[in-house]
C-alpha cells in the first residue's frame, strides 16, 4: 500500500490563476510614476544649471556679454524637484491619508516647478545684478536681453513630476509600501509552516534546512 504525502503537489503554470487586471494596473502605475518622477526631477535639476538668459552691459564705450543660469534666475524649480524626489520615495513609506498627503505634495512640487520655470524665467533681474557687480555701478542695466530654451526644458521636466503626482493620487492607494510585510499593529506576519511527512526523508531534510524541528507539527505537538 502506497503512502499519501501531506505536502500538496506543486501547481503547474497551466493551473495558475490569471493575474487580476487591478494588480497589473497597479504595477504599471507604480512603474510609470517612478519613471516619470525620477526622469522629471533629473531634467529639472540639469536644465536649471544651464544658461537661461543672456544680455550685454555697457562699460564705457565697450559692451560686456553676460549670462545667467537657471539657479541664478530662480532657484524654485531645482528646490521643488528635490522636494518632489523626496515625496516620491516617501509615497512608499506611508499608508492611508499619509500617502494621499505625500502624493499631493509630489503633484504640487511639479506644479510649482512648472509655474516658476515659465513665469520666473525672464532673467533681467539676475543679469542687472550681475551687471552692477561687474561694472561697479549700481544703476547698470543689461541691454539686448535674450532667453534660451532651457526654461521650457525645465518646465517639461516639471510636467513629468506633476504627472507622477497625479498617478500617485489616482492609483497610490493600491501601491505596496516599504513596511508591507508587517501587520497594521506593527507585528511581523506569521510565516506559514510547510507540513512535514515523517515518512519522507527529503521532507525532514528540508525542514532542517529551514531551521524547523521536523518532529513537531505546526501546533507544536510531536508528530510521533
């Protein structure tokens, strides 16, 4: 007479349940938010270091070429990009209402960086201050002011951060968290103990490899 194993047979791929659409949608939204947020913050930080405006300042009969980068014109986009990166990481560290608040902060960081890049990119004040320092004349002003395309590149990166925040607001409730392996009360979840058939030596060795006592069952009673 053969024996009956207490260990259930392994499930084949054909018998595996299909993945739920909500689970696939949640994974896609997580990946999209991470990609958009990280890429957007990188673009904003890099573009903020480029030349945003150029002009000339008169020094006697000569003219001096001046330029100002994004951080000299307005430091808000770069600062808000750093805030957005921190919020993007924090989204996965909190749950419930905390996650909603952090997601809102992420979206607001993108929106603030967008508006400051578009409406604070004139550069005249930064160039006037540079002209005053260069010519030692507090009344010096720049002429022939021109803007580059880098403020608009910065705005495009801010749009990506904003999109990541909107995704977090829409789908963040179903995203995993860093503390997902713990219960709500803070205690670790109990690990399921595989059944051990004392008549199968391979099961006994597997239990010993896991650090379990093969002579006791899941409830702590002796199997023999």
